[in-house]
């Protein structure tokens, strides 16, 4: 169905994502066993997220200097090396007085990991033909959700059964396999790409490469005319400028920002409070609803893959409908106090969520040139990481002041507003 390089990319990312989950579980378990402190334990995912956010901001500089395949391979090679250091340190030397050393190592590993997702998403349009792009995105989204669902569920069992040291050893094997398959990914458009785009632009057969248009519009024409290399500051700005300059990207980014305000409502802490205070159930139902959410997300990805031809013909309609449907399910969930409806609504959110996100990702990949795409995706990733942190704080305030149910209603309103933006800008798509 897909070319060998795409299959290699898919398998490498599946192994890498599984390894990320396993090493996070192992380190969290070791930290808690050592300190008995939830605060210490939370430092691992916190340092990881903050480091990936900084990495996303600097990713355009790396994209401008290296090929995507080389950047992805180098990133995973450093991650593998850093993880081996982390595993040895955690196994042999971790103690309360040197926790900071472990956190520094996690920050370094996560910094290089921050380039992985935008690089992968930018590689996909180069490895599959345009008519299979949405199917490829749906395939990757389904695999990502399956890994998330199975990884966190199985990872806890694995860590409890074989212990954290052996879990770290298994993780090292997965990182090594991921690195080997990444080395076999070949970018067919790497050679002669710039010349082809320039020729198409001059012949009037394609759109002017966005990065050149940005430099011209932003007053950097003298640099472009001279054929010089853009400065580091200009390279960092290009992705952000593209998000603002193109109406379609601006609309999708605005939709993401509005959705992102309520994007944290499904984290475990909030969901646990909802289960206890609204559904009046214990932690087992927290697990049931978490499982239902991931099952729905996996089913949603399969739904997109199965109906990709119909979705392609009405991409904007399905993106807006998915956003509205996701908001409606969230609203009903927040107002609901029944156990079975809560499970059904959670499962139903999966197809809505996947239709919305896969459609947006496909639109972004088709909106800019292949050279500009990694910079745009890096800018979006930086926004997502930062907005998620703010969302946690904002939704926490809503939950504390108005109640946990009101928090889900607020998130639903954000989705309705996002769908409205999609309708307003539908011609731009």
C-alpha cells in the first residue's frame, strides 16, 4: 500500500514512541520508589515537556541546515545514546541527592526528541503520493493512538512484572531498532528539490515557494535578490510568518488555539476528579473511561482510513463537522451523570477527534512547500506545547471555581467556537 521508506518510518516511529512511554514509566516508578514524593515524580514529565517546547522553537534552524532524514536519524541516534546513559545512571547511581543529574539527562534527551514529530510529519508528504496522503496520516494517527493505549496499559504491567532495570533494558532495544529502521528511510525528493521548485515557479506551473514569498513580503528582498543565506533570526521567523500570512494556515492555527484552550480536560487528573465527583465511582471507572477514549481514537483512525476517498472530496466539511461533533460529545459528557452514557460518549469522541485532526494535518501538509513545511510544523508544535501548559492552569481554575462539569462545558464551547472559525474561513481552505 505504501512505499518501503514510509513503512520504515512508520515502524521506527512506532518503536520510538513505545520506548518513550516505557522509559517514562520506568523513571516515574523509580523516582516514586526512591522518594515517595508525587512532586519529585512529576518532575520527569514536566522536564520532558518543557525541553521539547524549547526544542520546537529551535527546530527551524536545524531543518534549514540538515536534510529531514539526516535530522531524524541524528536525533534518534542522540536519543539512543542519551538513554543508555540515563539507564545506567538510574540503575547504578540514582539517589535522592543526585536526582538533578537524572533530570538534566532527561532534559537533554527530550530536547532532541522535540524535533522528531514535526520532522516525521514533514517527511510524510515526501514519502507518499498526494492521493494517499490522508490515508497515510490516518494510518499514523491510528498507530500512535494504539501505542498510547497499549503502551501505558502494558508498560505498567511490564514494569511491575520485570522491574524498572529490565524495563529500561527493553527500552534500549526498542530505541536501537527504531534507529536501525530510521537509517533505511530515503527521501526521494532530497536531490534537486530546490531547482525543481524554482523552475515550476518561474514557468507559472506552481505557487511561489512560500519561504521566498515570505522573505519578499517581509522586506528581506535584498537578501533574497542577492541569493544569500537567510539569517538565523529569519529562519526562526519563517514558520511563524507562514502561519500568519496564509489565510488557510491562519485559520487552522486559530482553530487549534481555540481548541487548545480546552485541550487539557482529558488528562488523567481532571478525568479522575470527574469520575469521583460526578459519576461517584472509584479508580476502576477512571481506567474504563481512559480505555474507552483510546479505543474510540483507534476506531476513529480506522474510520478515516476506510472512508478516505469520501473525506478527501469534502475535507473542509468533515473537518468542521468533526470539530463540532467533538464539542457536542464533550458537552454531553460534562452534563452527564450516567456511567454507560459516559463510556459511549467517550468512544464516540474518537472518530470526531481523529476526523478533525487528520483533516487539519492533511490541509497543512498541502498548504506550503515541502521545504517550508518543517518550519511551519515546528512553529505549531511550539504553540501546542505552550498552550497545553496554559490550558492545564486555566481548566484547573474553572474546575475549582465552577465545578469539574463546568470545565468540560467550557471545553465544548471552545470546540463550537473553533468550528465557527472553520465555517467562516471555509473558502480559504
